[in-house]
C-alpha cells in the first residue's frame, strides 16, 4: 500500500510546532516522546503502522480548536482519532501528521429523557452511552461489535452500524446534532435537539465523512425506549447459500426482526471454542432476534420459522431463558476476537442487496479457492453488510499481499452485485484505491470538491478515502 512521502519542511520544524502546541494547550496534552508515540502508530488495521509527528489530547472543544488552529497555521496534517478501533486504517497516521485524540472528551453533557436525547463528548464509548440511561429504560441503538471500546466520534466518522441496525438504523439515523471544529479552528454547530432542523442537511454530510471535513467534539444522540422483551432464534443450515436465501425470504415476507446475523462453519467453530455458546456444528448459522410484547414475539417467531422451514434447517432453537439469549449473543459478539486466536485476518465490510446473498457467498467461496486462502464469514445479514474475514499468516512472505488482493476482488464482487465498498468500517486506506471501481472520475471529483470547501489545504486525515493519484494535485505536502 502506497503512502505519500512525508513533508520534509514539517519534519524540520517539529520542535517549533511542538512548542506552539504546548503553548496553546496544557503541557500534558501534548505527547512527543518516541515510546509513547508507538501506542498511536496504527489502529485496528494493524497490517500497517507509522509513528506520528506528535499526539494531542485536548480536554475540551476550545482546546481542540486551539490545536487545529496551530496545525492549520503551520501547515501540519491532522489525523482525528477516537478509540483506534478502525478496521480500515481510518486513524493510521503519517510521519508528518499530528494525531488529535478525542479520548478525554468522554463526558455526558446533557440528558433529556422527556425528548429522548443525550449529548455526549465524542470520546465517550458507544456502550457507555447506553450505560448512562439504561436504568431509566432507554438505550442507544447503534451497536458495533467493538461497542465496548469504540468512541462516538469514530462511529460518526464511519457511520457505524451494528447487529441491530436492521431495525434501528445506523449512526446517521440516530444522530441529531453535533459540534464540529473546522481545520482553521472555527467551531460550528450542526443539527440540534430535534429531527429535521432547518437549512442544508450538513449533519448527514459530516456523518460518514471519515474525518475529512472537520473534527467532531460533541454529539446529540437519539435515545430509544428499551423493548418490553427480546428473544433470539438460532437456525442451522447445511449450506451457506441456502442460509442466505432464507434471509432474503424473511425480508421479502415483510418481517422486520431487530437483527439477523450470519456465521459460516469456520466462524461457528472458532466462536464455539472461544465462548462455548452451544452452537451446532453446521455449515451456516443464523441468529434472528425479535422484540416486542410476548404476543408480538410469538407471532414474529412463528412467521420466521414458517419461512425458514421451506429451506430445510437442520436445527431451530429458541432461547428459553435470558441466559440462553446472552450465550447466543456472546458467541456472535466474540467472533472477531475468536478468529484472531486462530490466524491473522483482514476484515472486510462490503454491502450488497439482500437478494444477492446466495450468489455473492458462492462467489466469495470460489475466490477463496482461487487464491488458496480461507475465508470465514460473519455479518449483518438482514441489511446485506458482509464481513468476510480473510485468514493469512502475517509472518509468511507475500501472504499479506495475497490476502489484500483477494479482499479487493471480494469487494469488486460486492460492487458488481449492486452493492458498495463499505457498510460501516469506512474506506480509510484499506479501500482507498478501490474507489475507482465504484465511482466514475466525475463522481470522485464531486466528492473531492466538497473536501476543498471544508479543508482547502487537504490537511485533515491525509491519504485516506481518495485514491492518491486522483488527489495528487490537491493534497498538502
């Protein structure tokens, strides 16, 4: 993967830049010693790493603005970073860039249960938002698998989803307002405390922009009342394509479960060994969760089982107790960690129409055979957000390049099926050079012109999203 050559002029002025940052922020908020910088050299896309020029950890919107103002005046690139859980290299630094970490912006700033909103700092973890309101009967709906660690700012940057996005939507559907700091230190407020505020919908533009347009420091989020009850149903199949067809038929029948999750045999076995959830040893497993009153749950499950029966499941099992339900989800939530005990892997997140699941799953299997690599599949099947895990040995020469080539072909398969390169992980550096497979040159030009308006010097989150050749005339340095 190509990265731009560091700006020698910035590297030569490092001491002066650090001096200005330390003058603008508390001294402890600026990290510059080499051992400490190693902690920020990569995110969860660990195949690539690069220590940054420095790290800044502001404790407020005002300190964030001060840091950005210095970087803008000095011509220094800035990489916003939430919790570093990006699987696409979204927070990968360059040697001439300052990491702007949001971890200290983690407070609950305002809670309005009457209007079902909460305002939090961008560094607050996803799961802790629910933790702040669950005693009052509410929760924050987007639930990425990394929700224990991932930050709201990063969720906004990548428009993260999660297992329950089929029913509740992704981040943009649960975001009402935000505080955004532009590259020159200007602070703006977008959206508000209610849906559909006046003016241009810049909120939706920022959500999913991957730190290319500004740095989010605060966010107003929509809270959702906890359902009366929820129950998952486990279904096993002896064929991946059959399980995919079952998902398509459930959606086609007009049923809207809270979640439909898919795992294939390699993933099932890894998760069972790790979490001991009681999973059957089958080719494909579906976890379908429904919510509502006891009567609503029974009705939905009856309809789902009737659809599934036509596909010949080898096992169907309802969670009888809360402990059963927790075990089922423990296995699924542990999938990425469980697979990491077996091998190194690249986790993709292409999205396809649900009707294309059988064909695309068969295509992924064919591609894996062609490359001689194993692929484990675990994903949000209800909205077609695939997460193929490409297993490889990072210590074997050429293995990473082969895994990346297979990943590129899988994502091209998703685009050819009418889908897109990313559902929630973002483009980052991982899919940057595949943008031309989804977008025509004029499409990319239109997107880059938006960045020109917000970040004329192209200092924010360098070398991400846009192919380096397409953006060469615009990028700083």
